């Protein structure tokens, strides 16, 4: 699973999700503003486990410490999530 081997936040969603596109756009803006580095985009439709876990909740952003930010969120909530101290994973 990507979350076990990567330091970047993971954005869970699907290709046909307009809310996921909005979340990705917010995350790209945060990256341009220096609040975030690279992120990984994971399509949950490629995994039965991920679809069962996130299917009704997408988009969801997950940090390496396991904390999750679920939709709806705006730029301010995203910035707070990305910059708050992370707990030990």
C-alpha cells in the first residue's frame, strides 16, 4: 500500500469524482504556495479494500502519520491539516 512506504500525503479518490478534482485543485494550490510538497493520487476503484474503506467518503487526504482529512474542506482547513505537527506513526 502506498501509505506504508511514502512520506507524501495521499489523496484518495476516483477519476469520475468532481469533488476529488476540487480537492486536488486545492492541494495543487497549497503546493504552489509552499504549504505542501508532492502528493500521491490514488484511485480507490483499483482496490476492493480501498473502495470499501473510502468509497462513501472521497475525497480523503491522508498524511503519513495516519491522520485523515475528509471532504468537505476548504483552503484554510487544508492548510491547517498540512502544517499541523504530525504525531508519531
